[in-house]
C-alpha cells in the first residue's frame, strides 16, 4: 500500500489533503485543469470529423486564418494560435504528446509534464 503524504491547505481552517504523489500533486492537477478545455475541444473535433469527414477542413481551421497570423511577427510562444486546436484534427486520431502540437499552450503542457516528472521522482519543482 502506498504511503500518503499530508498536504495542508494554505489559508488554514480547512481539512488536510492527502496525496500518494506528494506536494506537487496540486500543481499538476491545476495544470491539467487549465488545459482540459483545449483537450476536450480537440477530441470533440476529432469525433465531429469521424461523424462527417466533409467537416475536416473547417475543424482544422482555414488556410486564410494562418495567412492573417503569418502576416505579422509571431511571438515566441505563438500566442496568436491560442484559439486554434491543440493539434491537426483527424477522425479517431489520438492526441500527440511530443510533436505536431499547437505551440500556444506549450507552457501549460510543459508544467503538466514537469509536475508529473517531479512527483514521480519525489523531488520539488
């Protein structure tokens, strides 16, 4: 049986939380919650493409939208692409985890990976 670590709430007055993953569990959970709407959007679009493949081009965003963005200088995190899907949409496609991802929400994804890695090895971020 795993040992549970006590994580006291900040602000006091509330019950203590227990976690099998350590103190970084809360940060990792918050990072997952922050990107959850984008992940849900991605899989919803993939299901829509599976339902009707004619919608695939529309679900991926039009070439003209990329042209408008490319006409300006992009920021390092490509925040201009934040409203675009997490990855290219295809019927029944799994979400890629390393390549082919929208660079805009990268910082949130990196925090999730770093939090999971840190909690897995029991060291703070």
